[in-house]
C-alpha cells in the first residue's frame, strides 16, 4: 500500500514542479515528464549489479554505476595534502559529502571523534571540515581542510579507511579504490548504502544513536586492525576490474543500439499502459476487501442468529418458573 502513496507524493512534490519548469523555460507544450519516462526506450541508472542490492528490474534498465571511476586514475597529491601523506605511515579520510557538514555536528559528536582519533597516533586523519572551531581541540594527527581531493586520497597506497555519510558516490569511490569504510548514515538512500557496505563485508555502519568515543574507537580498531575488511574491499575492486564488460563499453554499446533501433517497444513492459488503479491492483484489493467484509458480515449474522436461537429456550424456562 505504500507504493501508490509514495508514487502520488513524488508526483505532487517533484513531477508537477518539474513539468512547470520545462514548460516555462523550454516549451509551453512540453509533454508530461511522467509520459516521457513511461515511453523512454532505455533507462541508464547509477547502479552496479556487482555490489548493489538485488532487486526486480526490467530489461530496459541498464546499470552504469561507477562510470568514470577507474582504479589508478588518481592525480598526484599536491601542497598540504602531499606533505601530510608523505609524513604519515597510514591515512584515514573523513568527509560527509556536499549535503552534510562535519562542522554542523553536535559538539559532543565532534569531541567524541577527536578523542577517538587521538588514540590512533600511528594514523593521520584528513577531514573535510568547514570551520575552525576545533583548531584548539584537535590532536596533532588530525588535519582539517574545507575541500579535499577525495578520489586522489582514497587511491593513495597509504590510505586505510574512509569515514563517510554513506552517499552512493562515496561508497562507489571507496569500492573502486579497494578501501574499507565506516558509513555514518544520516538520511535518504544512505541507510540502504550502509546495508550494502555491511553485506559485502567492506565496512561497518555507525548509527547516530551510537556516536560516542567508545563506539568510534571500537569501529576504528576493528577496521584498521582486522585484515578481512581490506581483503573484502580489494576483492570487490578486482571483480569490477575483471568483469567481462566495462560500464563505459556498456554505455556506448547500448547508446549505439538505441540510436539504430529506437523506440525499442519490445523492451517496454505492458505495465506502462495500465492506469494508476490497475497498476497498483487497487481494483483487486478493493474486491478482496469487499469479500472479506461480506464473509465477516455473514459470520456475524450467523453468530447473532445462533445466540438468538439459544436464548429462546432459556427465556421460556424463566417464564415457566
């Protein structure tokens, strides 16, 4: 029952507004985006069957997750980052992406991370941190920067771990670099991505309710000392490298195919022709609900009749007495 509700909510909150923008800035007669999506010959999605969760899908859905990410494509580190990494034996990278900022964390969370990092003096922690409020409290092995070359750092041979919010791109970059990760899941698809991380044994999830110095220290100890996480991440990286077809080749091949044979009606499922009620089987659900109500009503009436019949002799007996 949640699917039609979510679909209707998405239509009202996203599609209607996007339709208005296209008709304002592109063409006043621009077709409804729902119809465009329904008749689209191919759908290329940022997903990868090697590590994403298994799900039912259509033949017209082409996975191109991780496109443009290649192990060994990193640029040489420069400036302060080069200096930090050159002086370090081991490096840990921490970033919350572009939608969440480390500096916006509650003060107790910040101090919990700083105190935990202090215990690992054989590692240097490079954080994407947007403020200077912790400069006086951070240990010597912690380094702040408002921007970091994330992919270049992850693919450096000294990098041992990524601490991230669990965004899909960050998870993909860590996988392509063969680096384990701690996923501090906050919202949206990050919870699903966290399950992907744990399912493949390439990292652990740190929930908001668990954030304290002891838990952070425990996770860091496990992922930095236990080789199994690094081995799992390296195995996943090698699988991507050795796959029979690269995502770049897949994208090119399917693009050429659809140009030649569009509109590819044979890949379009019949479900796109169904109305909202039929697609979500609301008519079937309504019929079954009506049947259940009728059965319940019949049972209720039968029980009521039986009770009434049983009460008749009892009432006669009372009158006789």
